[in-house]
C-alpha cells in the first residue's frame, strides 16, 4: 500500500474520531482547559509511528522533513517536539494541531478498558478536580451505556491500516522520527507526489 493511501486512511480514521469526540463533548459537558498543555509535557507519552504519518507526509510535501528529522535526532528532551510551551508554566499548545496523533486526539475525550473490562474515562487530574460534577456524572453514565470513543477500538482500527507501523508503541519523539524516516525512505526512489494534500 502506498504512503499516500495510508495517510488517507489514517486521516479518515481521525475524521471519524473527530465526529465522535465532538458528540461526546456536547453530551458530557467536559472539555480541556483552554491553553493547558500539561498532558503534552509528560515525559512518558507514547505513540505509534503510523498515527504521525500524516504529519510526516505534510512535512515532506513542504520540504521540512529532513530538517525536522535532524532536530529530532539532536533533541535531548523527552517532551513531544511538536509541543510548544508558553512562558507560563504548564501552558502551551501543539504547533501542528491539525496533524496531531491519535493519542493526542483520544486523551481527555475517550475511555480505556481496565483489567476487569470496565470502561474508565481517560482524562487528567485537572479535569477530574476542576470539572468534578461533570466527571462523576459521566462515570455513572458510562456504566449505563454512554457512548464514548474507546482507546483500544481506535488503535485496532489503526493497526488494520498498517500492522507494523501501527503496532509499534514508542516514546513520542521516537515515533515522530520513524514516521518521517518511513516517508523519506518511501520517496527515496519514487517521484514526488504531484497532487495536493487532503485536509484532515
């Protein structure tokens, strides 16, 4: 399968998730605090290279892939390279929000399954403590069938696009690096794509 096709399928999956998370936000009344980037600063965030393939492809089309790869190789911090902090502590934003990964799209807007098979809202302490009533009522609604995106469901769908790239879970900067390398290797002996990008 071509890189272009994989990118298209990942973007289609992201579009599907966007509709689900928007619907969940309306029903749940929960949302991230504006300007908060605390979850992006955690050093142990992990992702698969496949979820950042659209980002890497975007960089390639704009002539930024090789330079970004060099920056990733030189980066010592484990904080996501795409995250841009502000001077205020724990505040910042994604510098390429349109091309953020699946983990970024799910956290705070989805549920994970615990070892007993029970759904748990995957969100942060800031939301739990700052939106306590909404959080508690949604936990109860979840046990009664509240519709919510589920981590494992989306990662299984991602794996179906490319099992190898979708099934490798790495520290986020390593995932970014492999995504860029995948695109650069693919086009090393192939012509530059001549079509325009499709928006997510």
